[in-house]
């Protein structure tokens, strides 16, 4: 099987990447940008419309076989099941997956198809800022670091932090969805 990054590119799931490179840790790769959940219509062999559904503000760290860490804004929780279907080949029970959605009224940790997901309501912040808060880091901790080193440092810090979230059944998390359609944050 291809590496997670190769899987993303071979399936044309990358969208507006700002980082796609090897990290300094042995066998680690990083990606920042957006990821396609529902592709846009293919108009011609050379032209495709923008995606109809994406993960935004993606922070992704992978090794050669699996995604180790994924944090991102899910445009809408209604895209969750399509997201899992598309990315299940590179997510495992070892993956730390933290998703933020603007159309939720609460937070919850749940298992879905053997993978644990941490889902948070995204209010008026960004995935990066909220993740820094969870890891008890500040932007000053990243001064003069490369983009690759920032992503790797964040991953190293967040993987040992307990997230402020309670376990809920998937159906209860699904019931937290509302009809909010705003979007926040920058990549």
C-alpha cells in the first residue's frame, strides 16, 4: 500500500496544500492545507470544479503506513461519514483524529468503524489555535521554527495531552448537529 501522503495525492484528495514534506523525525511526513471529501464535477479531462466538501485547516502527520495525527475543520458534520469512507484506508485505531465542526452544539469522543474520533464545536477560532490550547502551547513556542518543525512539535506535544472531552455514543454526537453554516480560521 502507498504511504498516507501518496494515497492522498494518488487519489487527488489534496486541495490548496501549504505544506507537503518530510519532517525531521525518522519516517514522518507532514501535510497542511485542505483535503477533498466530495470532489467537484470533472468538466473536461483537464478541468475540474472545486470540491463540494472538504476538510479545512488540515494538520496531518503520518508515517509510511498510517496517519498518526489529523486535526481539521469539517465543513459540516453531515460530511463525517463520507470523510471516514474516503480516508479509512489511511486511518487506524492508532490515529489521533481531532475534528472541529461549526455546526455542532457540543463536543464528544466516539468510536466509528474502529477509529476513535474527537469532535469539537468550532466557534470563532482556528484549528491551529485550539490545538495549541489543548497542548498548553503558545505561538511564542514556535518562533523561528520552520513550518515542518512547527507541525512536528505540535504533534509531539498533543499526542501526550488528555483532550477536554467526554465519551459519547455516535448517535448522541450526531444529535449535537445544528444548521450553522459560518466558517472561521485560516490555514
